[in-house]
C-alpha cells in the first residue's frame, strides 16, 4: 500500500516561502538533533528523510518541480491525491522514507531556457518587459517540440516572518518593516506547448503561496 506523500516543507519545519538561509538553518538544527551519532541507530530513517528534503529544497530546479507538484496535487486533485496519481508516479517511498526522483518528471526540460532571469537575460534568451511579462526566445526546434522552462524570477511574496500581516498602521516586522511583502527569488515552472506560435501569451502560477501569476510571451526570432 502506498504511503501518504510527505510534505518536505513540513518535514523541515519551514514555510513554503522559506529562503535558502532559513532552509539551511532548519536543516542544521534538525541534523544536530536527529543524526544517528546523537539519536542512535533508530534515528537513521528520519535523518535520511531530513537530508533528502534539504537536498530537494536547496536545489532551485528541484524545488520548482516540487512546488509545481504540490500546487497540482492540492489545487487540481485535492489534498488526498497521492503524488503518483497527480503526476505520473515519479515520487516514491524508499526503505529510509522519502525518495525524490524528481528528474523523471522533467524529461522535457529545456536547459537553454532554465536558470535565473539574470543568466537568461545575459544569454539573450529572456527578458521582462515594462509591463512585467516574461519573454522567452524559443529556437525553431523548441517551438515545435515544446517543453518545460524553469526561470527563477524576483517576485513579491508575503513576508514569511509576519505572514504578510505587517502594515504602516498595524504590525511592525523586523524583516519587511511595514510592507508585509518581500522580494524573493522564486523558481517558476513554465510549460510550453508544442507548436508554440510567435507572440503566444499565457499566465502560469508561480507555485509559491501568495506569489502573483506570471505572464509569459513566446518569441521565435527569425
């Protein structure tokens, strides 16, 4: 019988908007507590799950895939749907607990269009126009085959410290002061349909709670 899918964020005790520093701090604290050298041999399975969760979430590409998986499972299929039912069964449970074979879910990854916005802009294949729309330059082959791009964008998201409650006339937050939001690097998974057309524009969910939907425009330079 398949076990219920593990929430990697809950396993590390962090929010889904946790920064890299917060993930690292949570992992170090849990590792010190549950490492078999301290917790004994019985702690090995849990320690393995904690290490795997951190490995996944500290990798921007893997985290983007996992966030997209959570969004799909919880929004489109309901919270009780297993990972295998939601996306083809590439998440599994090993003898030590959670095992994430996320690579199998990204067989259509477009490496040329995957990276940070700065990297892709420097390569001349991506940019954000004044209206905030992300433009991606597809090659002729990519426009025919389609695929998945993962672009890490600076997006405004609710402050993970105050939960977005801070405001000038209300709560003060040490992290965001009175804004209730912070700018974070958010990996956005962008499914590009086969036979994409020049100028095709669509919106994708950022896969991070509170993050705005991202407009994307396809360009196919001649």
